[in-house]
């Protein structure tokens, strides 16, 4: 097959392009993966040169090419589809060919003069797709996780700021969409901040598993065709290059076939997605209306909501985050099935695991950023409406249970519901409590925390 004259990739990449026209995209759009591959090849060249397996001239050229790629060069030459057969071999060979051809140019030779420096014999020395590819996936995941953690933290801080702003806004809490008992809007938004904080901690835990790599295991984890000291040395070099505390798996045979770390990470991403979607459901409910819904809060108006209904504004930012969550949940199922489908000493389905993880991580990051910037930071409260809802709510009768008993409290609730009178007036008219005592029991502080009057 003829390779284009201006290409840095070679015949293996070209065949993969022909075989796998699946997504319409290429791995070159996955910056974290390309940078990770280049870092691995750089570390391998340095380790193999120190061990006497490749010469210093070849090492220097390979390292120089890898550093250019890590800096953003030649990503358009990574042309294979991210979804591919072969357990990632096409991706690994694409990297080997691009690095080899750029290294040849650096050495003063023509691209394709593989007798001088070869994609397999030099760039891929002591390596297999089966240890390079999963290691690159983990490096890509670590980079993406760091960005997601930043966007989650910013969103958490935005919710926390709203919790402080709304700390004095009394409202009715609800269970099963029915009036329950009073709370503050600040407590409600503070809960959203805490939910995110919990998931940040879970994501950090999952990233710890991702730091364990199988580089040096080569084909099935036995380390065949590599130097006895290679695994330890390449991990040391790679850790320094990417500034990560990487760990060589204690059993490389197990690590080469086990995708458990990816399943764990995906499960945490699903957890984040589920909880974010729940929060967005709440925001859409609380802002519903504005005249015939909850209308407790106002989301910032971002765009016209209808092509036919004038003046309609929709909760488009929470809606898009809901859809991201649906995708992440689906991606988790894909990753689960791909990990389960592994056979014997290798999982051939890591390309779809990467593709699914990459989209989950990047879309969750964008979703958190969008929710924070275009929604949460500009939410306002309808304070007067919220206070009025509390005053006419039957739910505040729960606070009276310890003082007038469940039976009398039930009778007050039934009368309030049937007559339309408020609980406060009914309690006074029945003589169940004095006004002073009732005011103490129904003050905002007493309604939103354990009662000091019962201690």
C-alpha cells in the first residue's frame, strides 16, 4: 500500500485506517493519550539506552521526537480510530511509526529509512502493545482525572457560596414531593456541596489504583524480550517524565489481563454522574414555573426556550448535565462488559474501555464547568414566596409533636387541611399552647435543627 509522501505514520497505521473506519475521529484528537504514549516511548528509550539495548544516538533522536510530540507536535499524524481490533496494537504502532520517522529526520535521514532507526526494533524495543497501551490509558486517565477534580471543586465552591448566601432563607423541605418539615435553602445547597466533596474523595481513591502500571510485562506479563532491570528502570524514568508517583504492579501477569482499575474508575464516574443528575433534577423542580410551579429559585436565563411560545425560558444547563449523566451511565455498562469479556492473559477490548472512559471524564469535566459558570453562581432565591409557604404549611405541625402530642398535632393538621387556616392560629384557638411558647417552637432556628427545648 502506498503511504502518503508527507505522512509520518507508516504502513501499519494505514492498514488500521482502512480496517477501522468506526467513529469518524482519530486518536490524534485524544491529547492525553498521545502525550502518554510519547512519555512511555521516551522513558523506554532512556531505560534501554542505559541498559545497553539501544545506542545513544538512536536514544537521543527518539527522546527529541517524543518531547516534540508531548509539546503538541504531530498529533495530526496519529490517524487510527480509537475503536479498533487488536487490543490497541494499531495505536501502539501508529506511535512507533510517527516517532521513528520524526527521529530519522532529527538524525538527518529520510522518513522510512528504517535500516537506520526502526519503529519496532528501536522505538518499541523491550515493549509490547499489551504493556504500553494500558499504561498509556492510565496516564491519560490521570491527566483527565486531575481536570475533573478541579471542575468538581469549583462547582462545590459555587454551591457552598450559595449555601452561605441562602443560610437565612427558610423554606419547606419535601419528601416524595410532599411538604415535610422546614429547612433553610442554605441547608439544601450545602448538601449539594457536600455530595460533591464526597465524590471528590472517591475519585482520588480511584486514581490511586490507576497509578499501578504493568509496563515491563511485555506480551503477557512475563517480561519476555526485555532486560531484567527494564521494568523498574522504565517506571522510574516514566514517573519523572510525567511527574506522577507510578507503581509497578507486583504481579505483571495479573496486571496485564486485569481491567479492574478501569472498572473501579468508571464506577466512581457513574456515581458522580448519578448524583449530579439528581442535583440537576432538583434545580429544575425548584425553578419550575415561574407562575404555576415551585418557583422557589430562579436559574439564570441563558437562551430563548421555545420557537413558538414567546418569553419561555427553559432550564437548559441542568438539562445538558442530565444528558451527560445518562451517557456516563451507559459508558459504565460498556466498560463493564468489555472488562468482563477479557480472555486468559489479555483483554482485547481496552480500546472501547479507553474511548468510553475518555468521553465520561471529558464530558463530566465540561458539565461541571458549565453548571458552575452558567447556572449555579447566578441562582437567586424567591425569599418572600418561600417564607409564605412555610407559614401556611401544615408540615410545621411536626415541630409541635413533643409539646402537644401526636394525637392533637394530627387533629390540628387535619383541621388546617380542611379549613384552609394556618397551624399557628388553630393551635392558639384551641388553647394548646401559649403564644410565647408557640413563637419559640416555630422560630426559624428551632424549625431547622434539633430543639434545645427538649434537652
